[in-house]
């Protein structure tokens, strides 16, 4: 059996960096009115939200933290199975290199990653 893990919000705490960026740019905390997965609000339009996500995930991904529990679970899973860890993501194709670098920095086990937004 193969199990795949999503990156953002499961393994990578990218939301905190996105939230921080919006707070710096707009002086607006998205948690105040967040009621869905969409970042679009009265103070943040679609294009702005996409640019922030792009910048955080591609240009500033060194600041994204891996959830400590995720690293432990993924390492234990690899040690128990000797199978590469599988990841899936809807990140844009432009994020492939940055995503692989982030995984290489944060995870010390073999992995495969599948991009579904390419």
C-alpha cells in the first residue's frame, strides 16, 4: 500500500509565513475573517493572494517550517518500510525546484513528489 502526504498544512507550515506576509503588506490578519481555504477577502484580491503564495512558496521558502511531528512520523515511516515517502501537492510547476530544495533541507529520507498543478 502507498500513502501520500500533502505538503502545505500537513508537512509544511506554509500558512504561518503567508499570514505573516499578509500582515506585513496589508496590516490585516487573515485569521480574523478566515472561513474557507481561500485567502481572498475584502482586503486581499485574488491576484494579490496568488502573488503572496507564490513569493512565500518559491522565493521565501527557507522560512517555512516543517511541523516537528511530521518530520518524526515521516522518518519513522521510512525506517519501518524502507520505502521513499510520497508527497502530493497542488503547488504551481514553477515551485518544483524550490519545493525539492525545501524537502532536501528539512527531511533526511528518500522521497517522491507529485505535482498536480502542472
